[in-house]
C-alpha cells in the first residue's frame, strides 16, 4: 500500500470556489452508491450494484503504477486522491451545440480542459479540490496509451494536451508528477456527460453579482440567482470571457462556484436522501464516466461515498493551483512551486486551510457577504496568482492560528460553506 506523504492543513475564507465538469462526477459517484446500498433494500441494492458494475467496467482505464485497491479505503495512509477530468469531446448527440469547436477549424482531438485533483484526508475527514489551469505549461512524462504503446516525454506543453497524447492515464501521470501526489482513482466526463448529469439532479443554483454576456459560449444571464441545467449549465461552466478578466483563472473560480453549490445539493437530503434521484444519478453518472480500473468496484464507490458524506461544508475546500505568468508566453502560466509546496504540505498534514487571497475585479467570483453582492472595485494591480514574474513575493505561508494554516495569498479559493457569486463582465 502506498504511503501518503504527510504535510500541513485546510479551511478557506476568501476567494473563488470549487470547480466544474468533473468534480460533479466525483460527488455524484459518492451519493450514487451511498443511496443505492444504504437506502435501498438488499435485493434492490444487489441488482443495482451489479448493473452499475457492468456500466463502470466497460471502458475502464489502467493507471500507470496503479496498486491494488485495499478492501477498506481507510487503509490508505494519509487519505486518498481522486482526479476528475472534463474533456471537450464532441459526441454526435451534442456536437451541434458547440459550433466551431465541433464543426469548424477547431474540430478534432480531445483536450482535458478541466482538471481537478481531490484529496480526501484521514480522520477527521476533509476534502480539498485543487483545480489546475488548462493553460498551465509543464513537463508531460512518458505515458502508456490504452493500446499499450507509449508516448514520448515532453519538457513543456500545456496541461490540457495530456489527454490527446495518452488519454486519462496520461493526465493522471502528468498531474501526479507535478504534485508528488499518488492518484488512486481517476475519472473523466465529456460535454454531453455534464449536461446529462446536471439534468439528473434537477439543476444547480448559481449566483451572479452582475450580468454575464459571452457570445463565445452563447451565455446571456442577468444578475441574481438562477438554477442552471442542460446546455445552460455547460455554457456557465465554459464561460471565460463572461467573468472577471476573461482569463482561464477567472473561469476556474466561476466553475468552483458551481461545484460548491453542487456539493451542497448532493450532500443535502435533497439528493442523498432521495432514492429515485440517486438511482437516476447513479446510472447517468456511471454511463457518462470514463473511470480508472480502481474505480469500477461498486463497494469501493460505496466506501468513497461513506468517507465524504458527513464532511462539514467548511471542510470542503476548493483551491486553484498557484501560478506565475509564463515568461515565454503571456497567455500561458507556469507553476508557482513555492506556494504549491506550502499548499500540499498543509493538505497532506490534514490541517484546516484558510485562504488569504482577497478577490479583485480580475477574479471570476466575488465572496457573497450578508450585506452585499457587489463586485469588487476595479484595480490596476495584477491578479495575484498569475500576473507578474516568478519570485518570492506572496509565497511565504503565515504562521498557523489555533490549528489553522493560512495559505499564501497567491492561492485563490474558498470553502463550500461560503457563498460566492459570478463576477460578470457587464457592470450595472
């Protein structure tokens, strides 16, 4: 059994939220087996679990270096990690909804546009979901494809090309090499999968501090609270030009708002306590999930669900992997290794995390206070995590207070207990 390296902890107060497409996968799977096995009768549960097993194993992917899954996931020292990937595949049923991406010069190939590594700690259980920018420039290691062939290692490529080189396994290998984390489980979901999964739970509530108009995705929404589902949900998750400074980092914050709301809905009785909804979600999620072979055993899925079902919202934290602007390309970013090390140290040590980053007009979301949801004032200062050049500023971790680790202010994020609203591009 691989041992997890222990480091330091997580909570979160200011900043953006969790993230989209794929994490919905995870939390679904959680509730999935949970309601199926614990709420359904033994006979019904056995039938459903058998059916789910056949669905989950259909296109399972072997991860490089994958170890056998223990009978009880509590045996994972330090907790376990689940990689959630959102791909831009153009399924025939939905291709007409995505314009040039699926029919024009951009058509062809599959990119891993959403990449989230979720760490579930040992007792006390905490969940930390770290989102990685799609335009993060980093080495991509040699990977084994599904047909057994191998890809060549590359010294510097965008993270979102890893899937096109070697599939889900290559994304997992790349993220593991970057973070030093063992990845026990992995899953990927497509554009169409996001639509079907969101519909299966009856939509997700999102908040807009100001309107969004984005002709790139076709999204046009007024300020206020909305329940998004189907195509609208996917447009909301894909919008980049519609929030903050129009960057991918702003989009991550907006996606994390969706994920935070999704987490609250899934863990509440509204979903987990509703057997018909859970059964529908189970079939929909697993039918649209490309999973690692380690995630095909129904009892493992049940255990994952049990491990996270009672985690308090304040201990479900969504973070953005810290970055600097790439000195070779202003439209790309590179790892802020010092800040990242402080973050992983805290996560692996199972500490509570406090996000110290204060959102600005560049960010994709604003933290919703009781008194106001107004977007932050315009600022001429660059966004903390991405603007500027590599250096030491913002990388030191303040001293922890009463068991809480304060993260460097270069790390954006927040907990599921916080309410955030999209920082739309239309100022009222």
